[in-house]
């Protein structure tokens, strides 16, 4: 008898499955062709419309009316690199959440920027009330991983911006966009970096960033834009300023289809919370999740106390077909914060296509494997 | 022969925004390469009927879409 259970629990790595329309849209573009904005024949005009409609739709997903300030890039990492390398750091100091990914930590290290960790609870949730005035004064920027890719904690972005009203805030929305509310305008966020292939359910190779005020960034990647072509200088207007070269049009077709066909969750939060509660009762594992489930997303980890994390992940796959990622998840800082460095953890991340039955199968598989 | 006009924008992003506005109201238009005797930052422009220009201009301005125009 065929097993129809969805055993893929690595959606924080990349989402699977995608809406069927994603592949169809990409195939349509591959078969019909068309570049972006470089000429005025129908094939190009159609592709250009698709890119611009996707940009506008992304604006609604991230809560901004200023969708012209959304730039396409190939992933959040590339976008974060462009933001950080294009920003002028006066004090050479930034404040980061204790759950940052190496997509942030490595560029900061490369740039020689001093990093200070924001005060936080045991689960890495930022303790906004403990932020001191001196921290605010000398920080050039605050950088926050909106949802941790290790324990799934959702950070309090709007409260943070209230405290750091005069300090630029960069939100890494890699794990959050498409899953939880992102309100760039209302929260007054300065930069949002995003990827298309996780919570948005689009293809890999799509992503980018939103910038509230493009004047605060210089372009670090330059080239052809199809505009102001007589000049060797990059245009200073958006989105051209940060969008040199042909974008990933095929990927953007897929992303557009994903945005237009986003499914609702087929599982419920109570089931997930009850599974987390049950797992916490097991003395053989440590559960990495939010202390308060109000701030819990659909990502969590476990640390097997008496077993190697990679061996446990292998066992889950080999014996139960459960596909997960083990190790540090490119987030050594998060694991240092959570006390699981250098071994890391075994991470589980859900899809809207999972059902409560899939979650219960996951739970029983973990219990049997431990 | 009816006089024609082109609307000029700074980039293709704005051309597509303007096209959406014109399309919604059902005016005749074409996206064409900018005629070589006209100077424009963007290689594409929108060709419209001159008689429609005052209405289209109003719509574009209401949406905050900056443009210039030339008779061709």
C-alpha cells in the first residue's frame, strides 16, 4: 500500500512541495522566453510585466506600498551582503539578535564590524526591556533574524523598532516572509532581506531586499540596467540602482505563481504545541523552541542527549523516511546561545501542506528512534 | 493623420506601472522603443493618441507616476 504521508520536514532549508503552478509557470517562461525590459517586442514585454507584477505582489507580502524599493536578487544571503557592503558604518558597531545566521555574521566579520549581542531570554528571544540607552547610542545598525532557523523563535520586530527608532533596522526575513506578518511600513523597517524558496514556496535562486531609503546605500554591484545607458554611472533611482544585469526571470515567474497560489495550513498550531509539550517530557532529548508559544513558528529542533545528531537524523530518514537537517544549520551563534554548540541539533520545519497526521507520524517516529 | 505622442519614463519599472494605469482605463497604447531622435533614460516608451493625453496625464499624476512626453 502506498504511503501518502508527507515526511519531508526540511522546509527551513527549502520548501517542498511547491504549488503545482510554480513549475508550470517556470516551464512556460522557459518555453516562451523573453528577457527583462531590454527591448519592446511582446516576448520581452510579457516577461517584464511578470517581473513587475511580482515586485508589486511582494510589496503586499511585506507590508509596503513602496514596492519600487524592492530589489530582486538571487537569495537573502546575496541581498544581505549588498546591504551591509553598501552601508556606511560610522561606529563600526552593530547590534544583532543572539540567533543570527552566518548570512549576517560572515559579511560582518569580512567587513570588520564589531558585533554586540542584544539582551535575550534563554530561548534567544530578545528582551527589549533590558536594552540600555548606551547600546542604542553607539550602534550603526540593528540586525535581527525575524524567525530563527534553529528553534523557530519569532522576534518582536515592532517593539525593537520603537526602542531603536533612530537606528537603521535590518530584518532577515528568510524564514518569516510568507509565514508570519511582516509589516515594513507600519513597523518602520529600514531593510528587509528575503528569499523566495522557503516560506513563500517559490523556487531557489529568487529573493532580494527592500530598502526604505535607498540613499543610505551605495551600489556595490553595477552594470547594465536598460536605463540611462549613455552613462558609465549606475542610475540613482529604484529599483535600477541595485539591479544590474538580467534577473532570474524564470525563477521570478515561479515566485509569482507561488505568491498567487499560496495554500493555507493543513495542520493546526494546537497539534504542534502538544507535540512540543510531549517531547519536552522525554528525558532523552532537549527541545529547542520558544519558551512562550506565542513566539513559536513552525520550526523547532531537538538535541538527542545520548546520541550523535547526524546519526539521529540518518536513523529518522533510514528507518522512517523522515527527511531533516542536522548540525549547526549555518547558525553557530544560535547554537552558542542555546547551549548546543558545536554539535548542533536535529531540526524539523513544517510545510503548509503537512497535515496533523503527518505531525503525529513525525512525533511517533522521533519517540521510536530515540 | 491623427497626431501621436509618446510618454517617456526613467525606467522600465515605471513604464509597466504606467501601462497598468492606461490599460485599466481602456485607452489605446503601445509599448515601443524610444524613437532615436528623442532623448530618454529608458529605452522603452508608451505610444498613445494625443487626444487621450490630458486624461492619461491626469491619471498618471494621480498615481504619482513621473513622466515626460513628446509628439512624434
